[in-house]
C-alpha cells in the first residue's frame, strides 16, 4: 500500500475517522 505512510495521507479524526476505522485500517495495513 503506497497511499498510507509516515509522510503520506495520515488519517485523523478531522476527516471523519474514529477508533474503529483506524483499527480496521491498521489491521489491513499490517497484512501487507
């Protein structure tokens, strides 16, 4: 996944993410 990283598109609560969405993203990202 080249669209999420330390310097690229960092999701935060101000873009309507919450703890559940962040957990889903982390789970998916960690599969790579």
